């Protein structure tokens, strides 16, 4: 049995570390003084978020498992990452990242775990031209996030009844809330019986990187929150979110940009399939067996092509056009499903099957435990990858072609 110190991006720890584990896990806590200090430093210079620091000296541990970060340590370590690595974002970040990534070549780096094939592709894109990339790539494997098994049921839809939809996302516009609202309003106007439950903290505009900075631009869309076919719940505890998902026929995530989409997988755990955009990691999760995709034009790495225009004066027109196109496609997909109810049943069966095969905690935790054991014994480790689905026909399989073949807490 090894002792493993878990540190880095806190929301990533639970779905990407073993639970249960046969090893002793020490989780870095949000000790207030140190947490506030670190956050202040990272806000002053964002690239430091890509560095795992500092590590406790008084605790004895055999291995470090970082999340979205690279450590400065003599201990052996592995890192799980959601998109780019080194994750040294912001002004000056490229230079810092170029220095940090040399640590990936060292013997102490025992493995790099991408959360998706999309993340693996982003890693390659970030490090194109680096002479060390061919040496590091054999350390990179894919292991999808995991969640507890739950009681799920196969969804069925009876023609003439109301199709229940659910949207979950705090970054409301980025996650696709605007497109979802427009779609439901248009579907209702066309005579479709649909209802949308929304769970969101309603972060919108301002500094959200996919949004227009002027919140007033979203005024007409936000007024649709009072539409008769919409129920706005605000923030909810996870148990209530899962209950809403379990009561829905389909979850909507027509996201503009999303490194993974935990909510999609949690929906799968209760049998709720998904409608999502074909960007980032979404096509790996939402396949013809687990739901349906809508098209958001993207580059070879799966990034929406409109995103680089966010600093240009005409960005709202770009966004507005994208929201409209997504809304129209959503209505088309919902109409087709309501006319062929067996589709929903097929997707729901596939969602449950994918969750059990790829995302169920006990099985994935066993693979992570084996990875820890190998790392401690000095081996370069590869987490056994979960099933990888090719991108849908609405999205080229570019990334795949470019890719070579309950713990205790330590208050540091």
C-alpha cells in the first residue's frame, strides 16, 4: 500500500482519483490562510496556477497525484489534465510552461493522464514543435472521470405527452443556456409539448471567456426564463440535480466550449441521454448510442471557430448567429425524437451501458490504484483507457488522427 498526496485543481480531484482506494490518500485541503494566499498570487500572475505548490513537508507520502499542474518535487508524480498541459494560462504563461514542461521528461514523471482524447489532442497542440514531445507522448494515456453507480432507468416517451428537458450549468451562456432557451421558445411556438428545467448560478457575460462582455446583450434571451415552458431553479445541491436529471427525458448541453462535461456523465448514471454540441470532448461522450449532437463549426482540435473573435467588435453578431443556428438544430433533433420515440429509449440504454463500462467508480478506481502501485515501483504508467468513441459525422475525427498511437485530508 502506498501513500499518495492529491493536489491541484480541487473540482477535478473527486472524479479523477480512486474512490474507494486500497492506498492511503492525503487530500490537500482548502486551509483558509494558504488557500487565500495562493489564490491571491495566482490572480496576480495566472500562469502560477499551472504549478503545483507548495507541498507539505511534515506528511509522509510516496507519490504525488497532481490535477492540471506540474510539481517541483523530488518525489515521483503523475498528473491528470483536462486540456492543455502545462496549464500556464495568461500573460507570460507560454515561457513559464516551456520551462515547466521539461519536468515531463524526467524520471520522476511517471505518467500523464488525459481526461479525454480531446485533452490529449490539446496537449499535442500546446507542445507542437517541442523536441521533447516524442519522448513524453508514451507517458500519456486517457482515463475518463468516474462517478458512483446509481439506480437508473431506461427513458421512454409517449407521443402526445410533454418532453421533459434539463439544463445544468453555472456559466449559463457558455454551457448553452441561451441556445436552449431559444430552442424551447421556438419548439413551443411550433406546437411541441416541451418543458425545460434549468439549474444554474447564472454566471453570464463579464469575464466568461465565451460570452460577450456586455450583459445587456443577453436581456431579450434572459426574459425567456419566465416562459411558461421553462422552470428556473437556480443553484441546487447535487442530490436534487440528479433527481431532476432522473425525471427528465433528455439533458441539454449545447455548449460553446467545455473541457469535459461532468454533468453529461452524471446524467448517464441515471439513464438520461444528452443532446450536446460537437466540440471539445462532447463527441467522445455523446455518440449515436447515448444521444445526439448539434453542429457548432470547429477547428481540427474541436474548438469553436468563433471563439478567437471574442475581442473583436462584431463578436455579438457571431454569438447571436451561433445561438440561432444551435436553437434551430435543437428543435429539429427534438422533433425527430418525438416522432420516433424508440430513439430516446435507445439513447437511454446506451447511456446506462456507457456509464457502467467507462465511468463507474469501482472499476475506474481499480485502474487508478494499479497506476499508483506501478508508479511507486518506478514504472512509467499508463492508465487503462476507457472506450473511445470516434467523432460523429458532424465533426471530423481530427484529434484521433493527430494522437499517437474516501481519503483523509491534510491541512498544509
